[in-house]
C-alpha cells in the first residue's frame, strides 16, 4: 500500500509539473507573438531593434553602416520591445494614477517622451549611402495659378514684399518625407507613399504661403530620403549641401517633420474657428552651430508666443533639445537651420496644413520684419 501511495504521489507531482511547464510554454509563446506584433507595428522603425541585435553579434556593422541619428525618434529597442509586449512600457506612478484620473494623462505623455533623451552614440561613414539624384521633380516651385483663393486668418498683407525668385530665401525639405498623419493610422506606422497625406503636402502649403502671400522666394525640395530609413539623414545632408553649393546660405532652412505623439490634448488647438495642430522647434545639442541655431529658434519662438501662443507645444517650452548622443541632425550645415515639427501623428493632415499658414506668418515676421 505504501508503494502504491508513493506512485500516486509521484504521478501527481509529475502531472503538476507537466501543467506548470505547459502554462509556462503557453506564456512564452504568447509573449513571443506579442513581441513580433510590437515589432511589426513599428514597420521600418522597428529596425532599431534589429540593428541592436546585429551590433551585439556583429560589432563591425555598428561601426560601418549604423547612423544613430536615423533612429533618434525611435524608442523600439530590444528592452522596449520586451516592455511593450509585457504592457509595462509606461509604468510609473503618474501612469498608474492617470488610469483613474484623466487629468494626469497629459503629464504621463510628457514624462514618457522626456525632454533630453540619452542614448549611446556610434560612429558611421558615408560609404554605404545608396545613390540617388535630385531633379526637377524633387522640387516644388509654386506659380501664380496656385495662389489660394482665400487668405488665412493668420495673414498680414503688410508683410508682403515683391517676390524675387532668382534669390531663394527659404529652403524647405524633409528627412522623413513619408511621415503622415491620423488618416493613415498606426497600422501603417503613420507613414504613406501618398504625398497628399504626408508632411510633403504640409510643406507645399508653407511654400505657397511664403511665396504668394509674403513674397519670400522658397524652394520646397521633395526628395524621398527615407525610402530606406537607415542613412536618411546622410542623404538629406547631401540634398541640403547641394543647395548651399548652388545658392550660398539661406535666410532660413527648415527640415519639416511631424511629431509622433497621439495625445490629442497635447497636439490640437483651435484658433480663429479653425482646427489646428500645435508645433515646436527641434535642435540637437551636438550641432557645432547650436548657439546660432538656438538664436534662430528662440527668435521665431518669441514671435510665435506673441502672435499665436496657443499653437506652441509648451510641454517642451516650444523647443525640444535632443541630447548630444544623437548627432547633429545636419543642423551644423548652416547657422540658419532648424527643424520644425508641425503637428503629430494624432493630428489630421488638414490641421497641420492649417498650421503651416500660421508658421508662414511667423517666418514672414522673422524675415521681412528684420530687413
């Protein structure tokens, strides 16, 4: 009887162990597929995690083909994939309280992004840039036929001057030309090949308003630098340098983006009965021209706050400053170079285009009033 009892006990323990193993296996399978889903949802930006894996296994890759600047806006590291899959990527005291009190949700979004991210810098070379060409199709020059039928509520006719197209004053380009808005959605990682849904369409409005509304000769370059995400800042650097070689410096060079936040409380505004997107300026601490870049951004921010304070992303005091570990974002090419993020993934493209008219007014105040 004692032997039978021991056998039953062993069988019970083995059954319990089998159940435990089955539960653990099921957990790991589910977690694995959640990790895959997280990476797939980030499309090419999920490539940052792949890059990390390559760096661990093939250190030479880290030194030869990896430009950290390309992934400055990417938070999808291996660590973050695991945290997102586990649902603890935003776990902090504010987010816990925010689950019960909506008033804290805005603060949670601010804490999660942070004001000065810190990541490791790695070196790169230009030897692996894919060849591409800048041609007339990459450049948008507005014509008299494209003048808008109505004026923006932001418009100030007193700032208009005679247009001299032979002497461009503003260059607009897009390192991330595929960045799109809420119409595209998270399933497509808020990116689109349809130009009308991206920051390129926003750039068209800005260029048109500057030239037709204020007489400021503007080049809007539409080169697709981010068809392959790795190397996009190296490619956009070549684009900007080609214009500097041809025209000399500009009074203002803008790399026009949109932010990634989907928090409508942070990114939406209403002014003059128009739905608008908030905007902010972006700088990089490692730019060799940071002091001059800051002067431009601060002057434009001052104008923005004076004329349209509700449009400024104040959670970053209007200027988001990336830590030195991220690279220069090409801001070292000119004293007059800045990044503007008009709207975010949670805005519609129309909201961002409406805001572009207000940004044009700010630029006109900055350029035409300083002459």
